[in-house]
C-alpha cells in the first residue's frame, strides 16, 4: 500500500482530491478531461477518478470522462468494466450486460466475465449468472497455471 508523500501516485491522487475540495467535481472533471486529451495523462489516474465518480453516483460526469478516454483512442479492459458499471448504474441493465459480454469476449479477462455473472445475479437470472461465473473461474485457473509455469 502506498503511503509516502514522496510517491508520485499518492501526490497526484492528493492533488485531484484537493482540486475536488477547492473547485468541485465538475471543474475537476474538466481538468482531468483536458489532461486526457493531451494524451500524456496516465490511464491509472483517469480510471481511479472515474471509479470515484461512480462510487459517488456522479454518473453524468463519469460518462464524460469515459467518453474523453474513448475519444483519445485509449482501449483497456478496465475502462470497459467501468463503462458497463456506468450503464448499470444509470439503469440501462441490458445495455450494461451487452457491453460487458462483448468486452469479456474481446479481452478474455476473468474479471469481466465475473462482472457479467454479477449483473445476471442482480437480475435474478441465476443460470446465466452461474454460466458466466464458470467461464470466469475457468479463465482464472488458466491464468494461474500460466503464471506458475513462468515462475
């Protein structure tokens, strides 16, 4: 766990929180979007900021940040996960599931299949939930096996 004030990740995150306190979420999101558009802002911070927005039910602002990331041509499985979460959060459950399934199939990432499983579980569709959970579990086992072979 990072805690040192000399750590650049900790400093940048503290800077963002300071901006939120001083200028509010809207102005801070405009600042972050501007940095994303430069192509020089690490994806980690954009992802963390978007997670913060979703956690605090700032869906419209989170959508703007995700749109900026997409317009910058950045593609990543973690961003796809956030977009699915955003869609779920605004009540577009079928769109969230559709996006999550497409992303899971594209990236073959266990955590994305797990997200699909969770969405179906929340909808009470346990058979589909179990199906996607098994895929997630199987892929995780494959990854674990590969990692053991490399070490």
